[in-house]
């Protein structure tokens, strides 16, 4: 059936027929995108996917979404096209000090317990969906404020599937919206105004190693996930349960026993069989591989 604007209504919402986004084309692109990036568009997100892809389809001079699918599937430069698509799918909505209870749990409980348990061993932290960099820099700030960043060996690595997001993170320049949760005294301490933006302290920025990682690439994930702490927040919301399970297995394969995994506030692994147990860590909820660390329930404040 059609609405008054001439668009077909398929029972899941309105789907534009522009550029030939037929049901078969949608299914092919949806499945290809889910397999390649993990991001899953259900039937109710068909128009959203059309909006995200329309400019790319038109930019290549194509007349249908099916043609774009064949470009991704068979073109000699398919890797470059997938890179463009991954950048388009990225959601650049993040900010400093987001879910700061998890940052303080790291600085006040997890990190001290690690250094007490293994003196001299480096603490490795991976921000696995870093977007434009606010999360790993918040991790560095929390550890620095606790006096741990310079007193101990700490390795912070950060990645995103989008090359464009990682390049923005590497620039270290942020607008006002990124600071809506960061206490003013921390912005004054760790950032300097540069025109209408703020630049992160070079010494702090230099503590983070940046890279591009696709979370559905299990081999790559395992090489990055050999970390004591992993922040993988606000990305599983876009994955199917099957993909979440595969990523969780890849993380568990690489993380040490007692490794700590932080997810976003609206995300959960409790409905899936994994090697992680939901645990309270310093007043925040986290998933701990194997048994819970001895210091999980300590509460601490931040400076």
C-alpha cells in the first residue's frame, strides 16, 4: 500500500522507493553490512539505512541500491568503498566523562588491585569503540588524577571501525559539546582553548595509541584485546545477539582471567552464554572474565 506521498508502506514503516531500494536490495545490503561491520538494520530501520546510503549511491552515479551492493561485492576498489560506508555508518555521539562511575572504578579499584597483584606489570586498557577519542582520553584523565598514569606502567590503546573517527581522535581538538559532563576544573587542567575549540594536553594525548579495528574481525580483536581492561561501550546496541556473542568470545579468548569489560549503560551480556560474569566493581557494573577480582566491591571517590 502507499501513503499520500506516494511511498510504499510495508508494515514496518515507510520505505523510500527512490533509487530502487527494493526489499531484495535492502536484504542484500543489510546482510552484507551486518557480516562486514556487525551493524544490523532490522526491517524497522530500512528508511534509516536508505538515508545513510543514498548520498553514497548517488555519488557513484548509480540508479539503484542494488547497483551499490554489487559495487561493494565485486568492484576492484571494494575495500575503499567499504571504508567510505563504515565512515557513513559511524555515530559520532560521545563526550568526555561519560559514565564516569566506570572511569572511577578503573582508577580507584581495578588499577590499584592490578598493581598490587602484579607489581611492575603494565596495566593495559583498550577503548574498543573510541569514536572521536573522548573515551580513551577520559580514561587517561581518570588515571592521571589518581596519580597512576606516571607512577606505573600504563598502556592505553584506542580504536574504532571508522578511519574518519580515528583521524579526528588523533587531532585532539574538541568542541563545546564534548565537555558537557567533564568537570570544569578537569577541562582547565587538561585542555587549552584554541579558537572556538579546545586542544587536549599533548602529553596526555600522547599516552594513547590509536588504530582502526573492526570488532567483527575476530583475529584482529584478539590481538588488541590482550588487555586487563576493555571499554566496549555503546556499540553492542547496534549488533545482533549473534554478533555480540562472537565479539564477546573473541574478547574472552584474549583477555586474562579477572580481566574487566565495561559496557554501555543500556547494554547487557546476561542473556547470552559468555565467559564474563556481571559484577559490581567500585560502585560500577562491569563484566569480569572468570572469577571476580578480590577488590571488586571497594568504593572510591575521584579527585
